[in-house]
C-alpha cells in the first residue's frame, strides 16, 4: 500500500545551524508533497509544499527539494531558531477517488539556544 | 481565509457512551473533509474521507459502524464515536479542502481531545 518514510525521528541542532529532514514515498503517481509543523496539542500547520513539476521551492529560511526519480523529498531549515522546535511531518498525496494525504512518521526537532 | 473549526475541543466520556465531534469550514465550502486520529507521539492516521451528500470512504482497518461519519452540508461534517472505549482515547483532527480554490491543500481543524474513562 501507500507509504511515506521519514527520517530522522528526532533531530537536535544548535541555534543558527541548519536542519534537514528526509522523506521517501512509495506511490510514483504522487504529485503533491506538503510539509507540516505541529506544536504540542495543536493542529498541523502547512509550512511549505511542492508539486511534482518543480524540483525545489524556497520560502525564506525554509526550502523543499524533490527528486521524483528517487521518490525522495527533503525539508531544509536554515538559521534555525528556538521557535522552530516542533514536530515536522511530511506527506504525499495519493491520487484517487479522494486524493488523500499519507503522512510520514514525524520528526521531533529541538533547537538548542 | 480557509478556517476550519472543531467542536468540542476536548471531551471526557464514560466507556460505552457515544461522542459526536463536529468539523466546520467557516469561510469556504468543502465537498471533501478528512478525519484523522493521532495517538501521543505518533503521526496522523487517516480514518476516513467524508464526502458531502454521499457515504464516507473508510481506510482499511477502521470500523465504519463504530466511527459514523455524516457530511450533510458543504460546511459541516460530523464524526460519532459509538460505544467508546478507553482505547479510543486520542486526538481527532479534521481537515477540509476548498472547492472553489481547487488544488490539493487541506486546511486543518484545531483537533478534539477525546478521553474515555
């Protein structure tokens, strides 16, 4: 079935360093890949997304890269700040009758001041 | 824009009772809404896709007779957990897709914390 793998499960960085989270998806037909930030007890917040016709997208300190051939996509956060600490989820769209999102297992990012 | 609300934000119920959770799109119409369940320190697991005016599509392993979904209008979907048991205690989150805006983006509600005692 459809599957999204996400690594690492936890990531600790020093403030100002970069953080990279990687995901792999199984459905080669997937064409939409969002990234969400979730703080404890809160709703997931979309931070960036990318479609399959684009290889990279950047929004200030956040960037996402996509390698369709390898079915990999990654989130890059530069100049990390303590407020970036949260759980990050990648997701891949599974095309079908409902166009549903399948989520990765999550990465707990801790930015040490 | 694209605001989704859920009610209640938290609920405690006794084992064996039923609980209804509402998901509303406040400023847009949503033909499709999604219901997720999230256990502590785990990912969002899609339970079912709610389609306005038709039967919901349930994911494999989700009991449709236990998790009743009704999507009676373009702005409201409800999830009823019937005969709740402690193992149903979880964070339930809905999301909706904006019909007019199109695209694939889902807008998430704030979630409902269910505790079954």
